[in-house]
C-alpha cells in the first residue's frame, strides 16, 4: 500500500473534484430519517463529511449526489444549521454506479482528479483525503483500505469453511480517487451486478488499482451501534 506523505499542492487543487454519494435510507438505523441526516455532535452526519472535504477543496469543486426525495430535507437542514457552501447538488440514480455517473456528469474538466466518498463516512481525515489525491496524481488511482484484524474463513457453496491468510485481504473504504480521464472512460461501460464500488468499475475497465492506508476510525455509519460513543 502507498505510504506517501501528503504534499497536495495548490496546482493540484485547481483540477480536483469530489463526488459525495449520500443515497442511503434509515432502515438499518431503525430510523425514519435517512442516515446521512441523523445528528452527530449536533450536526447532520453529511455536514461533518462535507466539512472534512471543504478543508481540502473549494466548495465549488464538491458535488453532492442525493435522491430527489431528500433534497428538500437537506435544504431545510442546511438552513437550520447555517451551512451554505456553494456545493453543486445532483439527483442520484437507481444504483450507486448510476449515482456516481450522474455526479461525474457535473464535471466539465477533461482531466484532473476526482474522489468519490460515502456521505456517511464523516470521520475521514483531511490527511487521508490529501494522500488519496496525491497518490492518484502519481499512479492514476488511490483506493483507501485497512488490514483485516479478525481471523477470516472462506465458505463454499456446501457450507464448508476453510481458514485463509488474513494478511492477504483488505477492507475497502472511501475515498477512492482517480485520474479523471480514466474515470470517465471506465464509467462508459455498462453497469455490472458485481460493481460494489468505483474500484471494481475501474478494474473491470482494465485499469490498475493502487491501495492506500486508511483508518479504522473511517467507519461507514450503517447501524445504531456505529454511533454509540459519539
């Protein structure tokens, strides 16, 4: 995995973008409120996430992808919390792939860098964001991940399991950052059922993937347990 120190320059920032995908519901949170809008330390989770990226990129280079049904709720929350950066908002699609592609359509630049991040990963650090951009500028891609802590077993179709070497596996996070030119090319492909993230799209299109070190704190908030202690 990459261990570059963040030296992201002003020149790089001018041609860098971030697509924040926030299309989740509140079902696994046992809430009627979409999870990205739940309060964390007095502010919506999504606001925390956006603020981390605003510490690295100008607001105009952030693209927020939201379901049409949630845009009025988000607008109301922004008024309530006096949060009014000039972030572009675009309506999401029926899948993550389609939502990211909709966000990509808002970027007119032919080349540069683009990060894609989950709206419900509010604990991502600015250092990870900068490192992802710097690594993608050098290698074409930067996919955040962490090593597996627990023992791992693989289960076959008959239910039999076998221990595997956990050092060979990584848990994938976001941001996932890429050169815009190859990102555009990859997202011209037809959607496949095994596309679970942007890295799988780029890999399917034939582009190599570079892993960078993430953080165990960079969790994706999915269930009520994820918010305990905060």
